[in-house]
C-alpha cells in the first residue's frame, strides 16, 4: 500500500520535477541575458560568456547557451583593442558556434553568427585574410537568409559588414543602406519565439541606418 | 513515515538550504594571474569567472563530492574533485598553457613562410601583385626579400651566392623543371605561374626540409588554392596583350579555363629599345584547372597549361662589327600536375601527386638550327602522422624520369636520368618553446650511378611572446646542370652544407628578422675544354636583415631588406677561387605600399640598390677582378579600384626605373679584348597599363 502511495506521489511529482528543471534553465538563461545586456567591457563579456558556457556544459542538448557564449565571446573580441587578443576570442566564438550547429543543424541564427564571426576575424588582418574569409562569411549569411527569410539578423550583419567595408572594395554607406532597410523592415515584424530566443540587433540596425543618412 | 521522507528528499532537491562559498585564485604554472578563467561545478550552472588578479568567488548549493572544472582561452581545461560542505572552500588553481599553433615555436631558420591565412606571413599573392617593379611576377617580388640577388640578365633566383640552377621551384610538392619562360640573350624572363594560383608561398633561402631535394641553395614551395568561392569570369586588357578566364563553381568541384595572348611589340615601340628586335616577344597560352572536394578534408587538384612563344632579335657581333648575330626562338611548354590529399582518420594525412612537363625550344643561332627538349615525369607520395598535439612525423618517396634532347643542325645528343628518393622527417616539440626537426633524405640517380644521403636538422627556441631564435644545419645535393650532364656521364652530385642562425620578432603588424649563414660548397662541376669533373668548390657567408611594418602608419605598409654577401667559388671554367658575377656584396630593397582611400587606389614604390658585380675582362690580369658600378632602380605602381558596368575592376599602372638610372649588368668583350659593350635592360624605362575586370563578383578581386 505504502509503495503504491510512493509511486503515485512520484508520478504526480515527476512533471513538476521536469518543469522545475526547465524553469531553472530558463531562469538561468534569462539572468545571463540580463547580464549580457549590461556588459560593457571585454572582461564583463568574458564573464557572461563563461556563464553561458556553464549552462551549456550542464545542458548538452541545448544550442542556445552555446550560441550566446559564442556571441558574448564575439562581442568581447570586438571590444578588445589588442589585436593579438582578438584572434583567440574569435576562435573560441567560432568553436562555440560550430558546437551549437552540431546540436541544431540548419539554424538561421547560428549561420548568422557564423557569418558575423568570420567577417570579424577577417578584419583583424584584412590585407592577408580578406581573400580567404570574405567568401565564407557571405556564404554563411546567404544560408542564414535562405533558412529563415523572416530573420532580420542576417540582413543586419550583411548590412553592417558592407557598412564597414571600404567603398572601393564593394562596401560603403550607400551599398549598406538598402540591406539595413530590409533588416529594419524585418525587425518591425519579428517576434522572438520565447524569452530566451535570439532577439538582438534592432537598436544596432537603427544606429547604423542613422549613420547612413 | 516513509512517504514523508521521500517527499522531504524530493523537496530538498528543489531547496536551497546548504550553501558553500567557493573562492580562490587561478594562475599559470609560473604564478601569473589568469583573468577571465571559467570555474564551474560540472553538471550545474554554478560557477564564476576570475578577475584581473586571478581571483574568483561564487556560491553554490551543490553538496558532497563534485567535479570542479576550470578553463581559459589559451589554456588546457583542467578539473579536480572537491567535497562541498557548508561554509567556505578556498582553492589555488593552476592552468597550463595550451599548446597550439598560435603560441608554439615554429622552425624559421632560412624560411619565409607566406601562407595567406597564417600569422606572421611575409608575402602573400596580393603582395606579389602590388609590389612595384615586380609586375605580378612571383620571382621578381621575391627579389625584394633578403638573401636574394637582383637578377637582371639571367633567369632565376640567385640566393646567397648560389647560381640560378641552385634554386628549385615546387608546385604542390612536385619539382617544376622549367618555371621560367625561355631565357633570351642577356634578358631575364618572367616566371610562368600567376601568383593568384597560390594560397601559400614558402621561400627558403637555406636549411630547408628533407622533403625537398635537388637544390643546393634555395627552395620555392608553392601551394595552390583550393576551390574558388564562386563562379566568375575575368577579363584582362593590357598594353602587352589580353586574357580571358572563367571559373565555374559546382557544389563540390570547380572547373577553370583561361587563355591569354601577349605581344610586346606595341609597348616596345613606344620606348626606344636598345635591343634590335626582329620580332618582339609574342606568346599565347591556355590553362585548365579542375578541383574536386572528395570529403571535408580531401581534395583533388588538376592543373594543366600549354603555351607557345616566339621571339627573334639581332645582337652585335663584337668580333666583326659589320655583321650582326641573329637569334630566334620558338618555345612550346606543356605542364600538367595532379595531386590528391586527405586525412585517413585523425592522425594520418596522405598527399600524393604526379606531374609531367614537356618543354621544347627551337630556332636559329645565326644560320645554325638548334633544338632542345626537356621532359620530366614524376610521382610523389607523402604520409604524415600527427602523433602529439603538435609533433609530427613525415615519410615520403619520389620517383622521376627526366630526358633532355639537344640538336645542332644534324648533330644530336641526349641523356636520360631516372631518379628515386625517400625521406623521413620528424618535428619534435619538447615544450611549446622548444622544437627540433630531424630529417634524412636519400636519393639515387641512375645516370650518375650514385646515391647520396642528406641529413637536415633545425632547432627553434621561443625566447619571448613574439621572438625566437633558430638554428639549422643541412647537407644538400643536386645533379650537375643538364648542359654538363648531356656531355659527360662521369660526374657526381654537387654538394652544399648550410649553417644558419636566425633571430625573429613577429609582433602585431611588425616583423623583424636577422639571419647569419655560412655555406660550404663541394664537388661543383669544373670544365676544362670538353672534360668535366667534380673538383670545384666554394663558400658563401653573410647575413640578412628584414623589417616589415604595417602598424606604425595607418594604412601604410613597408619593408626594408638588406643582404650582405661574401662569396667566392671555383667552378665551371674558373681558373681560381673568384667572386661570381651573380653575387653583389650589398643589396638593399625598400618596398612601400599604401592604400589611399581618397583616390581609391593602392600606390606602391620599390627602391633597389646593389653594389657592383664582377665581370670577365680578357684584358685584366685577375679573372673576374673588375666590377661594374653599383645598380639602382626606383619603380612605382598604382592600382585604381573601380567598377566597370558594375563589375569589380582594377586599373593598374606601373613605371619601371622612373629616374632612368643607367644600369650596367656586365660587359661583353670581343675575343681580342679591344671592344667592350655594356649589357643593360632593353629600354631605360618601362611602363605598363592594364585593366582587370572580374564579372560575377562586385565585392572583391580574386
């Protein structure tokens, strides 16, 4: 009799346990996302990346922690002014995004980030890397667009890359503007799936468009 | 009761009663603080990051024995088991530096690595294309690096006192027998290969790997590009001709076709020519390339080219001045190279290749008809095992069959050599700071009926974050030049020993290198009339300096290279140990490049200075005792980036020898020594204008 009662309780509790675990994940992710939003320095970015990495290590089937860890490392690399330190951070970001892709294949957000990282890695030494890396960066972004035509982020990153490419090499404000406008139009309609899904870039897009004027 | 206890246990797993504060420091094995390290408890979200002093502190609700993991960028991830109880836990953690290609020492003695994507690169294909005075010729651009001599009137790269025959070119590991267009009297020709075929160029001025044989002085190792990124068509229009190429990209393969036509007559007619051309150089050719990606890491590459060129000219006959000598040449060149490489498992890499070349020349020396043909077939297999994280062992074997045929009027001669070689080489990393390379190469030539065994070794030690010193020793062999071999079978291998000491600093955007060397030559071919033996010898010693800086001035890139060379040799028909004409004591190159956004152009300039060279004067008491005056050149170029019909376009302009320095490369004398004529360039100045359009790519030049 007692055994049956125990079993009944366990059965009753098990969804709660799962729910609690899921809740714990979402809570930890949300907390880390808050920290990411307020992070300013490269050290702070690295600390957030570490937070996401810890979640990723505990949740092996989730791509988002890896994705955000990679994103934070990318931002850390962009903020860092020492060129010698940029590469290791971009390499770490690259590894993170590839690990994320192993969990979630054909993911538009992941390909966007891959294109972003590749482009930023190129900018460390454009003279010697441009010919090797511009192509793969554009390829990843094209794939991201194809996988989810409603995702504004691939357009933002393309626009941003074009914005910072010298005019003579096919970049510049004029060429960036239509791309950023497309991105902005998509941002207006975009709804993130849930509170922890990628939802960054709108402000950045607005700021870049402002600079295009 | 039991029901309650189960419930309590279950509740406890949600709860947050017991808490431990984990704190401490993360340092390197040398005691330096590691900032930004990630310290975490496995399978939980708990953890923290270290600050700039290596301190960390975080609370956790986990209890009992747990695995504490710690890691940081550039370090090996480590872990330890700790017991968590209520209260505080203090830890002193040590991280060990990760051995990666980025921070590990590399073997650099004698070598200029120029992989496009690698760090510390020295020259890439774009550098070659934008070096003023080089006009996108790989060999001309390499002449701005230390250790090389400026070649004026003879084909080839002259490295550290070595003759042109002592430098060999390798295309994806396979020896290229004729990397240059045909040598004309007193005129150096361009290399056959476009710099844009290659993703990596390694130029070694000595002490190179046991993978490469048949070169006494220097190895130029060219590594071809992988699949092109997309389908494009290129059009080039130049003052000297034009070209059309198309690269079609398929999912996992690509096919490229190209054709070109070059005629120097229009360009030559603009500037007064010292050379008396009968028919200015004219050349046409085609290229077919096929590349297939067989797996993530595997690739098959096939490259083939065919080209024909014709030229004829008159030269002054110093022995009877009312008569002119006539020279004409027609060259046909076919080259095909096919390689395959892939990883077998994680630890083994296999590279194999086969190539065939057939180069033939014919024409007239006055009224004498000459013909010459070189045919080379070779195969090569290399297997590399990556044993440790960086250490590797390489084994390989080569086989080649070479034939030269010559004829003068109805006289004919030829020789055939079948050679085999095997090599083994190991890169051993003792630590991230210390690496040694041990190599051994065994060769056999059927024609010479001889073996040789060449040991090669290098050592490199990293002295600081950006600096390292390297040492290298090696023994090098090569067959005597074809011109001797076809006349005599009773010859042996020529030999050189290299000793190299190198210091290198590679900071961000800056490279500084100083390298001292000594070369000991033995068994060089001596000629006395029509008898030949291996009794020649010689030496070369000196040092090189190189400084490249892309950092100090924004958008400006410059390099300075200086070579000091002290060399003498007794070979060919020399009566005694003498300074050869291809060795200047001092050589200086200053190369400048800048992208000027305002005019959307890359501008460049190259200044070269070298002290005079020896020349043979029949009236002089000392053999090669006379020297020319010093040589100077100043060249400029400009690449204007634009769009033509929305397609990416480069307009290129270059002027060679802007100030019009009157350079003398040497002298020709009449047999009796009474008349001498200086050898110089075909015109005092040269200029070149070209337009290169890339269709299908509005973003970047290929």
